[in-house]
C-alpha cells in the first residue's frame, strides 16, 4: 500500500482549514475534489479519517494521527526536492512583505528558506501589498507575501484571518462623535473596507494618522489617539477588538498569500507555503 502525496497534502489542508471548502481554497481544488481525495485516502488505509459532529466534518483519531505523519512526509519531500534543485535557488532571492506581517511571518519565512534555498542570499523589502504587486510583476522581486481578498486565485494561500476594528483598552476613543482613524495609505484593502463601512452607516469620521508602518498605527491605537483596522494577529496586546454590538460592523476576512514573479519557479513558492503553514497555525488570528 502506497500513500498518495497529493491526497496527504489535501488532508493537511483540511486539518489547517477545518472544512472541505477551506481546504479547497488552500490546494486550489474544488470542494468535491477534496472530498474525493479524502475518501480515497481513507479507503487505502481502510480506516475512517473523518466523522460528523453535528453539521461539521472533523478528523477522527486516526485522521489526526495521519496528519502528523503527513506533515513530516510533505516536509521531507520538500527538503528532498530542494536538495536536488538547490542550484536553481542560489544567488540573491528578493522577497517583499508588508511591514504589518513581519512579527508573524518573517520567522517562518526565513526558516523555510533556510531549508529549501540554503544557498540563497535573501534581500527583504517591506512595503504595503499595493506597492509590492507591481514590483513582483515587473520582476523587481522574486517572491512576495501579500494581502488579498478571500476569493483570490493569486499565489499560494498561507492563512486566512479576521480583519477587526481595534482601539485602546484604556481610552474611550471608539465612542467619539467624530471617529479618529489611523490607517494605512491609499491602496490598502483594510482602509478601503473600513471607509466603505463608515460611509455606508454615515458614521462621522476623520483620518488623523496615515502610515505605512504597523508600529506607528499600533502606537496611535495604544495611546488612544485613534481607532484602526488590522488583521487580528496584529492587534496590540493592550488594545481591544471592537464589535458590531458596539457599532463597528464586521469586515471581510483577509487571505495572506505567497506569490512568485513570472520569472521565479512557482514550485518554490508552493514548497515554501507548505513549510510555513505549520508554524502559522499556532498564531492567533
């Protein structure tokens, strides 16, 4: 009996996403194709891997155990491929990512690059996603971590997380007659979503701080200078999430992707993404 590596990849995606629909997004398949992969894997082992809990499908004990082995097998496959293809990834590898994702994504990215492209010299450029996309398209970057809407077909999906309103826990700025905002520059999807919701509800507001730096935006929040909109993993520890019950409407989720330039082997992005997802599962958000 041989285990199919693509089916194992689908199983890991199900474990990470928690549903067939979410797994389909991660592995770029339809939900029905995900179901077929999982059924074939269960049949080859002659063990049930999924069971129903109410309306949800969850992993059985055997399914959870197999996920542990599958992660190791996928990591070993990536390392083997990297070993034999390492010359392709020598030289300088230019990587872009938004400033706000440095605390969450930088360490997993560098750890994955150390395993998969050990000969590469890594140059990191930090800028908003809206600025990184044209650099990637023009070949001025080899890889980029980008924010995207959840229905994106772009790149390799690393994670999806909530986008939330956040404010200081020590100040009552959220109830100001004219809501002060600290936002990223034009082109940021968080800015677009926040302003659209406020205009829709005719909530008076003004932008009091604009910055490309997450540290600057977080400082504006923590001091009570402004309210902001960030990915949940970027909420400062001494800040709170504002809810619809407090008058702050729910915002769309954001998908974080790893994309390659037209001249970069897409397989490198795929393998890096697989290596990064494990550590990212443990991150809040």
